[in-house]
């Protein structure tokens, strides 16, 4: 129930992020435009033919999302409303994948660890904010989470077969001992094993090619270290699955890109790895992921995950080592962004939950480490009783009975004497009760502050889409005429404008994003401009003088946007003083513009005029 509640809270927080910031940035544009075009346009009018992007992306995830959205698109005419539906469906899929991961973590590490992992899922900014966005990395995160859930839920991924072992001295009628035969074909892999391999292959081949660096350490460690995946069946099934997914992406993407034998992720691999094209967008030091980017996207769970690696190394090593290998190998590439390693964040949250549970559940066993203590006592005492009283059973030696009795005695003592020494590695050491109370209060306060910081980040991020806001305002300010032409410049298109925001297409409006126009006269054929450079269109225009325009163009409105944060000296003291004053007087008034109940922020949010809405004079 607790795990389900945290998954629902994640979905709720992700929905709040969607309401606060429905617009999209350029990184999300291909998949979002593709979903729109699949629902609304004919193939010849698809956006990617005009703006293909630096590297191509697969249509497969957009096609799947559009199929889920189609029943809603059938009766929703407003594209902006449809945008909320599409992103809500994506958030639901993300929440389901995290729920399965948390359920698997509960079975492996216990309820407390899974509960706190779920709390970190929604308390930190990046997962809920980006979970509903059509960033390819977050498309890939969904099958990766399902693969992680399978990985945690099972110790082995193959079925064992037995055969009689024959010896030269064995009599013909004697019962022959059996030996375990290693699997020889992929048919002996279990269904979870096949699903694990399929999900990893699907993600690497179709969605994001860099996840192959995550798949290899997982499969190699499970094959050679933990012996849960036999080598030959693994290679055989991986070969079949890979060919199937390659055929799938080539068949679909060749049609939509109108290019024969088109495999998008292979081209991405060539661009980033072979030609090192990504380096032109910036190069960072080797340690950047560990020292900067991962702590930024997992500020609460990353340090606790490191603690779990130290205090519960025996429990998390199997799952932490492949993730560390993935980050280490990926660090060799010069160009680094947080979204390239976001796949490790859900598992870092699980490890953080393990660290919290290590203290809060000291002396309690993890769920996968055996039955409940009462059940253990019953089974052990039952075994002793049968061994002693049943004359038909093979007699048990006194030494064996003594060992069994000592186990029963130790189990009973764990109930009556909590201070007894630890007798096995399934238990965690005892902590002072007062320390446990202090730690529980501290970690609760910490996650609350983490959540408040995330909500502040959501508010700041919502101010970062001036292009989308400007186009929405234009639809409100302009008269509902037909045959209206609007030009949207590159900056505006990259800061919130998508085809879902172009809601007047069905009224005869035409939206242009031509990037080759350079002269002022070339814009005279448009009725409205959404631009970041008003000085190009209005001679002598000075934004600080709030000119209303001259000549051809008139300024309808100027949209402000976020440009930075500035810490106010003494702002924290002022905030605390104001909060105490409001608490004592009970005067809290909701301020929708600042989302802070009228309280001053500790930081000044610096805003500036970024996008202008211009109307051509008749």
C-alpha cells in the first residue's frame, strides 16, 4: 500500500509540473511534433521534413504514444488540450514503471527501503518534472525501469534440467543420482530472463543507443559473476531479439523518414562516437558526472546511495557495480549532459532507501532473506518434533538435533533479548533508540526541504518558455480572423512553441518558422511576428523605452522570461521573520503570480523582456 501511495504521489507531482509548465524545449521537439503529426497531419506535412534536427530519432516511441492518445484525439479538437492528454499518458506510463521497480525493491530490500525510494522519486526535481516530457531519454527510462524491476525480482533467469548420473558400479535397479545440466538453448531461459534481455535490447536499438553501455555490465555480471544467465542461451536470444528490433525500427523509420534502410540510432552512434560530433557542443572533464551532474539530478539520494554501498555493501553490490561501470565508461566521452545518465536515478533512489532502512529497521531482516521470525520458529520446532518423535523417519543424530535446537533458541532470544549479539549477516547492527528517532526526524525534514526546493525549481522552470507563452497570448489578443499568417523566429520556437500550441490551424491560420529570412522587407508578408529581435523589424526600437512601434509594425505585447537567480543578502532571515509574522497573525494570502503566499523569496528571480508580439499595421 505504501509503495502504491508513493507511485500515486509521483504521478500527482508530475501532473502539477505539467500544469505549471505545459510548453516544451527544443530537446523534446522531435518526439512531440511527431506525436502531433501522427494524430493530425498527413505524412507530406510532417514537421521533421522541415526541421530534421542534428541527429534523427526513431518514430517508434512517438507512434506508440500516439496510438494511446488516438481515442482522445478523436473527440478533442483543441490541440493545446490534447497536449495535456498526451503528456499525462506519458506520465502514467512513467509512474507505472516506477511502481513496478518499487514493488521489486520491496521484495528484495523490504518495505521501508521501497517506501523511501518512492519518496525520493517524487521529492527530487528531475524525475517528476521531466517524466511527462517527450525527451527520448525519458522514453527510454520506461523500459529501463521495467528491466530493473525484473533484475531485482529474480535471482536466476533460467530453468535447470536434471538427468540421471550413471556409474560403472551402480546396480541396474538402484536409484541413480541426478546431476544439473546447464541450459543449452534460449528456450530454457525463463520468461523474466527473456523479458530482461528484450527490454534492454529494445531500448538500446530503438530509443537510446548509449543504454548499451548500461546493458553490457548488467548482463556480464549476471552471466559470469552471479551465474544467473547462461552464456550460450544469452547470446542466442540476444541475437534473435536484436535482429527483430533492428528490423522493426528500419521498417517503421524508413517509411516515415522516406529513406531506405534507415536506422536512426545507428546514425546517432556514428555521429556521437565514430565522428565525435557531440564534442562540438562542449567537452567536460572525466569526473563531471560523479562530481556535478549526478549530484544535481539526485541531490538527496546520491549521498545516501554511497552510504548504502558502505554499510549494506553485501546487499547492493550486485546492482550498484554495473551502474557504476556504466557511468565510468560513459565518462570517457567528452560531451556530458545529465540526461545521458538519468537512467541510474531510480536505482540510486532504491539504494538511498536501503541506507535509510539500515538505520530505521536495524535488527530486522530484509524480505528476501527468509521467512518471518515466527514462521521460522514454527518450521524449526516442527522439524525438531518430527525428527524426535517419528519412528518411521530416518533417525537424526544428536549433533544435528543440537544444532537445530540452537537455531530455535537463537530465534526465540531475538524476540525476548534485543541486545543479543548478531549471529548472521542478514541482520543490521543495533542503533541507539534516540539516534533512530533523531535520524527519522532529520531524514523527514530533509526530504520535505528537498520537495520544497523541487517545487521552487518547477516554478522557476515554468518561467523559461517565453516563446510558448507569447504564441498563446497572441491567440488571445488577435481577432479571430481566418487566413492569418504568423512568423515565429528560432528563439521563440526553441522556448515553448510546438504544433500543439498552434491552436488556430483549423481556423485557417498559417504558422511559419523560416530561418533564412534576414532582411526587414522579407517579413512584410506576415500579419504577426513572434520574435526575440524587435530591433530587426522596428527601426530605432529601444525596449527600455517601451516603444509601441512605428512604421509597419506595432507592438502588441512583450513577454518576460527567466534569465537568472540572484541571492538576496539577508533574504533567509527576512523570509523566516515574515513567516513567523504570518503564523502569529494568521494572515496568509495566496499570490498566484509568485506561488508563495505573498512571502518574499530568498532569491530574486531575474526576469527580462525576451519575446515580442508584433502586429503589421494595415
